[in-house]
DNA sequence: TATAAGAAATAGACAGTGCTCAATTTGTGA
DNA sequence: TCACAAATTGAGCACTGTCTATTTCTTATA
C-alpha cells in the first residue's frame, strides 16, 4: 500500500508535469529566440525553478534541446497528417506533402531550423524515444510515396522516399535560411514540387518498361 | 614622402598577415573540433596574440566565423573547378559536379557543416566580399548546367541550377549529418545524381516539345 | 507519534565563453 | 632624441553549462 507518486519535496509539479513544463517552455524559448538564443538557465528562470532542476530532469542542455526537437518533429508529423486528411484520398497528396514540409518550416522557422542545426556531442546519441518519435515523419512520407507509385512499401520505395525528402529538404533549407532570396529565387516550394514530380514520373516510366 | 604602410608597433606580422594567420588558424580549429568547439579565445591562444587583437581585426566572433566560412566556400569552388578540368570537356561533367559537392563535404565535414550551421545575428548581414566569394560556387554550377542543356545562361537556367543545387545539398546534408545512415541509406550520392539527371532530361523533353 | 531514511530541489562554485576599454607598449616621423 | 599615434594587451563584466554539497520535504518505519 505504498504511494510511489509523490516522493519529492515539492508538490507544485509531479515529475511528469515538470518534464512537460520544461519541454514546452524550452520550445517556446527556441521559437522566440532561435537555437543561438537558447539557454537552459533562461528556461529555469521562466519556470521558477533553479538550473539544477533542469539538470536533474534532462541531464544535459544538449539532451534537453534534443527532446525539444523530437517534440517539434512530432508536431510536424501531426500537421502533415492533418493536411493529408484535409485533401482526402483523391486530392493532390504529393503537393500536400511538400506544402506540409514547407508549411511547418514557414510557421515555426526557429523550431524547424533548430532541428537541423543542433548536433549532439559525439558520445551521446539520441534516445530510443527520440529515434522513434522522429521516424514518424519518414514513415508518413514512405506510405504516401508507395501509394503514389502504386506499390507495396519495400526497400526500393523507402529509398526513393528518403531521396525525395532530401530533395524537398534542400529546397526548404535554402528558402528558410534566406540563402535563396539572395539568389533571387521566387518559388522554392514550386521548384521542389517540380523535382519530386519528375522523379515520380521517371519511376513510373521505369516500372512500365520492366 | 610619407610611408603609410608600417604604422603599427609589432613587426611580427603586417595587418594582412595577421588576418591570414587568424583566418587559417580559425579554419583549422573548426576543422578539428567543429563549430561547437570553436572559440575566438582559443584562436588567440594558438597564434600567441591576445583576445583583443582578434576583435580589432574581425570585430566579432560571428564575423570571424563568417569569414572562415567564406574561405571554405572558395576552397570548395576551387576543388570543383579542378574536378571539372580533370574530367575534360567530353567527360561526365554533371557527375563531376555532384561528386565535387559531396567530395568537399566528405573531406572536410566540420568545415562544410559549419558553413550551413552558422547564423549571423539578425542585424549584421554578410560583407560584400563574403557575398561575392560565396557566389562563385553557384556561378560554376549555373555555367555547367547551361552547358549541359545547351542553352545560354538566362534566368530560367539559373533557377533550374539553384533547384539542382538544393537537391544535391539536401542529399549531402543528410549524408554528412548521419541522419541518412540511421535510415539505412547506402548511396546518397548516387540518389542525388539520379534526381539531377531526371530533372535535366525532363528539361530536355520540355525544350524539344516547345 | 516520533524518527530515520531518502529523494527532489537548491545554492553556489568552477571553468569556460564573448565583448569592452583604459592602460600600455613600441615603431615611426619630426 | 622626442613625441605621437597606432597596435596590443588583459583585467573586468555578464554570461554560459556542468557538477557537488547541502537543504528541505515526504514517506516509511520503529
């Protein structure tokens, strides 16, 4: 008859609540200031806990950022699913996919940028939970590409999907960082979509011939 | 009859020599430790000058990193030109271009990563000299793509070129960051090349039809 | 009920960082 | 020889992440 839930000294927040509080506050901070302006101390200040508490819960500032990025990944995947549901089974799902990729980056440029700018120290890789959370987005795309080319999900389709993700990512990356506008490019998203369509039609031709 | 050249106190290094010294030492430091391990103080330590000197010459650590990245860009462009010369006018110049893009990233992963991870503070953009130095790489690609599709260099070809750069960049980015190997992708460079070839042949079809 | 045990939270020290600016060289032209 | 002015220094400031000793509170036991 033991209560394992409230073992700490503060009853303000349970461990889970504290994790959530740190995570969402950290996410807001990155959204506001970008990864460069992020600091674990500032997160502690905002939630009214000391810096040591952050360390207790997340171990390292890097691991906290990794957790925040995983959360961004999940939100991103969710918004992608929403768009796919919105266009329906007969809509232009490929366009929805590309627009979903760009959409999250445009709406949350700092969060999106943080995902790809952050590097973990060489020793400590991602958590199992991080890995699976991030794999969601890839899985959605793989499923959609399989649907688009009318195949089962196999290694070949998965490889094509990753290549298409990389293609769209490159365009989005330049668009968000601003390197693109300096070069006078007007419609990076349209270009990305064009490249994807070309690859898909090349794949169809390949299938027909074999 | 006034000599304006030697106004300083140290004859160890002229201003230009000092700039070069800081730049090359900083470049080596990033190549060794990555952008995260970079510090202006460490550069000062290594060249035997004080931290103040770095600030006199480059103003800000961010501007120093920007200058280092511009230097990387130039080296990158030079190695691209070399590869193009090596394959000659009748070789597979498109493959050489893609391989050159990946090649620099593979040989100098930290320098390459630093180029795209570094963000200047919102107020201070890049120098004129930085801009032109970085534009070199794009120009090389635009010229080659014009050659490949047998056109003059115009806005359309330039837009296509930027889109192809983005495509290759996306693949290279995932390959270097390691996100790729986690997904089990074996040949990111081959995939990038395939996407580029598809885009070029789609362009050819487009030209033939019009 | 009183007390021992133990975990959460904290405070604060440590070693770094970038940036500033008064004080200090020191080469040079007068 | 001297004075000037540019180049260089480095202590000081406000930060940062990380870590350990300490406090504070809850729970379980005697």
